[in-house]
């Protein structure tokens, strides 16, 4: 009798889970449809772009990544921002992590410092990003980040995609010359992993199996050969604009430390606002600490 009761319970539980999964899928499809309709409706409100800025958006649509420089993009506050960032870097304490096998990045939230928020909110830059995202956008904030030398892949050194929204623009600014030994940003071009390609489903199945924590070079190479992976080295002031949701990417294993700025933009509101709070809450120390006399060692 007990066995029969347990069997009925397991069947009911399985049915409940199946119904719950189907409802979640239907809600996701409904939400995605609403998102696409909203983008279509907003097309008439998109700001006009100069030819060079339109080329940035076209490159993002095609490849998911566009590499430029502070000089080429030509925003008036760029030199002031770079100078302020390099000043902050000079004040960063040496991390006490030589004994660790996995050296996690040293991160400061500097959203509140005007040199960075002023650049991030330049009208021309916002217009480029809005044209790519296709909806009214919001700037969440900026991190100053030092990634340390590592001999193996872990964390963001694994191939991954971000989840804050359906389309995300993150802007990485190199604060020093970044060559192969510094672990430059690397990505799989979006043109090779379109939604209707077999490669897309193979890669994202592997990512799903990892619980979206990331996959290593060997896993990726079974789907996309290394010859198709794109490195982004560059001199100080290099800018990498990337849709971190729709492009599989990572930082490469490095022999020397790498210091960068990370800016984050999404639609307003984003699909996952909880994941955006790291750019303004107190999960990381505030950059103002670096400008104070009582510097707290991390």
C-alpha cells in the first residue's frame, strides 16, 4: 500500500514539475515577444547617428564587439577620465594574494566619481548604445578592476556570457598597454554563433551544463577552432564595446596583471536588475577610498 502511495506521489510531483516548467517557458516566450515589440515600436524614437557612430552599431550587430580608442571615439571628457583612472591605479594597495592559487580580481566601484560618470553619460556615447540596444537605456555604473596573473582558467577567465539583460553593452577601457601576456579580452564573433546555427546550441548546451559558471578552452575548441577566436590587445586608452549577453567571451590566462575600467549599460529597466546592483551598491569598496588618506587595504 505504501509503495503504491509513493508511486502516486512521484507521478503527481513529476506532473507538477512539468506543468511548472511549461508555464515558465510560456511566460518567457510571452516576455520575449513583448520585448521584441517594444524594440520595434521604439525604432522611430532612436537618436540619429553620424556615419562613424553608425559603423560602430553595425559592427556590434554583426560581430557583437567593436574595438576603438578614446582618441578615435573623440569624446571631450576622455583624456580627463584616463588621467583620473591612472591616478586611482597608482593609489591601489598591493593585494595580499601571492599565496593563493586563484587570485580573484581587485575591484572598486567608482560610479560616484564625476570623471567617470561624465564620460559614461556623454550624449554621443548614449546615442550609440541606445541604437544598438533598441530601447531607452540606463547607465548602471563603472568598476575599476585589476585582474592578476593566473596559470589556469577560473571565474571570468572561463568562457561565459552575462545575464543582466537581453542585450547588454559593457565598455572595457585598457589603462595600460595590453599585450598577450596581460590576458587581453577574447571572444567568439557573433557571426559564427547566430541563434540558428548548430554551433550556438552546442556551445550554450555546454554552458548550461556548467550551470552558467563558464567553460574552458578545450570545451570551446571542440565547437569553434582557436583560429576563429578573436583577441583584443591594445594600447592604453583602447576601448572594447561588447554585448556580453550575446557574445561568448572571457579574459585570457595572463602572466602579468591587467587593469581596466568596466562600464555597464542595459535597457531601462533591464531583465535582471538584481545583477546590475553591483555597480552602485557596497559589494565592492568605493573608489573614494583611494582618494582618502585612510586607505583600507583589500
